[in-house]
C-alpha cells in the first residue's frame, strides 16, 4: 500500500506552521520534531513506515522549512517560544496524546512539552537530542558568548554556518554522489 503524505499549514498565534501528515487520524499520534538546519523534510522516508501504525505529524519549526520566518524583532527565537508554538500547533490539531521523536533542536522543545504535560506523552524516541549545557561541548562556549552579547562582529563570523553550501555539506559529506536527494536542502 502506498502511503500518502499530505502537506498542510495551520495558523498558530498569527504564524503559519507548515506540516506533513500521514496515516490514520484514529490511530495514536506520532509527532516528529526536526533538528537544525533542517525541516520536516528530514522525515520524508520515515513517515511512510510509521504511518502504518500511527497518525504521523511533522511540523516545520518556526523559522525553518516552509513555516513562517518572522524577523528577530517580531519573534524571539528561543526554545521556550518554539515550544509554545509547537504546543499551539498540537492544540490547533486537537492532539491530546502523542508519541514524540526528537532530533537535535527538536529535543529541548519535545522535552519541554513532556515536562509540562507528561500525561500527554505516550513515549519518546530521542535521536541525538541534547538537553543539558554540558552536552553542548566546548565549541558552543564561544557561541554562548555571542548569544549573551550579539554584536555585529561575531555575528558575521557565524553567518557561514548558515550558508547554503555549509548546510549541503552536512548532508553530503561522506555520502556517495547521487545517493542523497536534493529536496532536503536549499
């Protein structure tokens, strides 16, 4: 049987949240929270497998993929605010209980959801999901200084981390040419 993935958008507190949906809504929900610098596109091959037994929902976090990307002046990009947005997404879709798959940036969001309403979480699958300062390692110490004092000079140093070629490199380095689909990055 072929699994159909639907592509939808829901408005949460004035921001459009794009999401992928598959599976039977009468089955338990499985919410997939992506990492940085990705989007729900990273789950395109996993969703059909899970859709056999679950109602699968994979939102693009605010600022990622096809979801709204408001300016830093109008939206504070913190894990707290991203968590509030995902909670609003779940409320808008009337998802009361769910399994979580958290990856990278999705981990601090998913774990915040779980701490606030543990009765809603049926289980958690964590893939490379760090939630504590010590787990960030030494390279993040310099970045933390920037977060505390976001001046233009260090900001310019970190812009290369978001360049399209850098992002592509995270997907393609070490892979055989032609084995990674081009739809997961710009």
